[in-house]
C-alpha cells in the first residue's frame, strides 16, 4: 500500500526539494498543500535576471512527477483543513508553510500560529497514527550564540523579532498538542538555507544573482551590506534529506537543529563567487544602514547526526550550483 505523506508549503523553496526527496521512496504518495495555484515549473517568488525580475524557474530535476498531487488550501481555514486531513489520513505530515520574516504581524499570527494549530488539531481529529515534523527556525535562538557558544536544542531561546517569536510560539503549540495526542511530534529548527532557486532576500542568492549579471556583461558592480558575521549555512538538498530522516526516525517531542554544523564567515561566500568573474572583477558598492542582528552562529547538530544523517553538499558546491542556476536563467523554460 502507498503511504500518504503530506507537505504544507509544498510550492515554497524547501517544499519543492522536500517533495523530490520524498518521491525517491516508492512507498510514498506525496500530497502537496499551498495557498498559491499549482505551477510545477515555477516557484512562487521572483529572481533577478539582468537586474529585472522574472518568475523563478524550478530546477528540472525537482519538478513533481509520479505519485504526487497538489491541493490548493489555505491552512487558516479550519473547516477546510479538517475536511482534507480526514479524507487523506496522512501517515506523515511535514509542516513547512508559514509567513516569512518582514511580513505583517497579522500574517505572521495567522499563517504561523493559527495555521500550525489547525494542522495539529486536524491531525488529532483525523485519528491516524501520524508523525508530524514542524519546520521551525534557528532564529528562535536570537543572539545567544554571538559569544561563540554552540547553540543546543536543550539550551535557552531568545527570539529577537516578530517572525521568530511566532515560530517559537508555534513550537509550543506542537509540543503541547503533540504530547496529548496519538501522534509523534518532532520540531526541526532550520538554519540558513541556500541552494538553486532561493529568494534573494537571502545572502547567497543576492550575491550570486549580481555576479551572474557581471559575467553576462550587463553589470559592472555589485551592491552589498556588511559581511562581518559568521553563520551556519546548509544546502537546501541537505535540509530535504534531514527532514526525511526526522520524519522516519526522529524521536517524539524532541527538537533537532537542522544545520551543517560548520561556522562560515559570510566573506567566504563573496570571495568564492568572485573567483568566477576572473578579469571581470566587479566594483563593490557598500550599502550603509543594513542591520546585523548578531556576529556569530555555531550550531550543535549532534542530535540529528545521531540519527545517521550527514550533509552531502559542501559550501563550495552549493555556491557553484546557485551561480549556475542564475547563469542558466535565460535558457531555462518556465513550462
């Protein structure tokens, strides 16, 4: 029999890669949920090409196929969520959906907290023996690692913006509801994700898109904020396999850091990508006024590693693949 596996936020950046990873297991029937209309060839965000915006194409190797179907659903609609979950009775749910940083607070409340509660309650009422993996954020630690202490799941949290506050509150919803129900609830605190197709609000995509314009000869400079911090960057493909590992083997009511375990100075990212420009080395314009939340981030990933998971993509490979994605934009079909 096929095993129904449900992904919320399935048309998001991580959701696309997760869907592809789950479909490698022939047991899985993957059901993707999202607020946006179905479009297998494009992400829901835009990327830059020659300093203009265009719909971000989904890499060909992760476009959905086989035992996959997509359902457009607003997770804040409690009645609709309960009806769908009762129909599907999923064996595994990986809850990625939610509003992102800098979105209005009302959206954060509805799409992070309310939606998470609706998912948990719908799973209980569906009555199936479900494993729930909730995708939280490493940002719930805030600046606690700024002094160089490793961030551990058993340690304190210190959210420093409204987004991380709502993710931390959602963790508590999952913990409280999951501990009283016949389901296995697992929390994944995901750190700085990078990979082909990511939104340019994130550092790697922002730099790579500008480097690609330089290589095409449509730009001669790049604009950057301060590069004085260090972070833990993890490839989106490694995030996908980590989430699959947690869905299969994660322990009930535990929290797992999902990260590479490597402290990376963000200057290294720029230095590596600049190597591709050769004699076209661009001028670098500094953007003043960009705020740096904290200086360092070192992540303890021993709990996830104990399940047998290891990252497969080095920082260099991730950066090369992101740059290649941008260089191929003009030749990529949007379907």
